[in-house]
C-alpha cells in the first residue's frame, strides 16, 4: 500500500509541506526540515508516524553526540570490570553492546519513522559520518562480526535550526523543505486545533498584537508559534478581554503577559524602549 501524508487533525500542514513529505517518502530519501525554532518541525515527525501508523524512533542530538552512538556503543570498561570480578557475562561480547537508534530502526519489524532531531547541534562532521549508513541502510558491528541491515527502509526525518551549515555531500542525499513562518490565515487554523472554543474577537486582537511584536526591528528572538500558543493559554486562563489587547496605537502598549512572547532581557528592553518612543511621539 502506497503511503501518503495528508496532514492530521492535530497538525495543520500546508500544501507545500505535504508535497515535501510525500516526495521524501516516494524517493526514499531523508527529509531535511529547517525553519525557525517553534514552527513544529519536531512535532511533524510525531504526526507523520501517527498518520502512517508507524513506530516513531527519536534520536535527539546534543553538542556531544557522535554518529557512532546512533549505530551502537561498545562498553569495554564494563567488560573489563566484570572480567576482574569473574562475571560469566564477559564470555559473550553482545552483553556489552548498546544498540543505537539506527540499529533500532533497522531491525524494526514494520517500517518505522526515524527522527534525527536538531542535527545542527552536533559537530560539523556528524552528518558526513552517517552518509554510508543512511545510503546503504546497513552497518557492520566489528566486535560481534555482525552485519546489521535494515529490514524495512525507515522514513528518515531530520530537523535543523540552522545553527550551522550542513555539508554539501549530506545535503545532496536529502530532500529539503523550509517551513515558512505561518501567515495569519494559517495561524488561525493552527490556533483552532489547540483552542477550538476561543472567541474570534480575542483571537483577532491577539494575532494582531503577536504579529506586530514579531515585526519589531532588532529582536534577538522573534516569538514563535509555540510561544503564541502559550500566550493564548495565559490570556484564556486570566480571562483577558479583547478590549485589553485593542488599541488605536498598538505600538504604544505592551501586551499583557509579554513574558510568554519575549524570552530574553535584551528583547524586553528593546520592546519597552520602542513603546516609550511611540508614547512620546503621540
């Protein structure tokens, strides 16, 4: 049966995003997803796995993550310690092999979704070190003289926040898609999924304020979709009225609970200075 992604009731996927996902499925190539933090890159993999009824295997990358950890790790120290203690387990080296996420994906009985999350956090050589394994869908375990080959080629989804450039050789093997920041119409659909009962007047005023905050020049970190959802949750919890958000001169009024939108002191101070200048110029 041909697998296709058409979005889910919990994830608003634009047409171009659905095209990208289905192209990666058809080509059997990793889908590299870039976009601002908080635009739903990681959640996308969860929703794709749910839509395709596939197991989701997640590999969250850190600055210290090495490519071989995705294959397996051999714990030689534990084996040496156990040998000194006379432990019978030392006779079988397999007892000291820790399977990585690629091994887990390759040996899955059903075609899984493998998420390699925030690949740009790792060392620059990290992507290149995975080229052969992602191409051939196999790797060799030298300690056990075992070849691990994928039973079913996993659907590989890779996210990046663009913290560093990825190698050309790696990019060449991926299907690429950049998630653009949602426009107001798409954002309304996203909000409706999370807050189906929100009043239209409150949503309209909140979105106006939100997009105007994003347009402030010089912000170190623009508020994201996830931060908008947090802010709306607070507005609803505190029963903030649309009138509180409405103003004939929005740029002279700081939105209530703006700490949900602005996440560092430089941006808060910048925003406050701009508000003060706007008041003085009225």
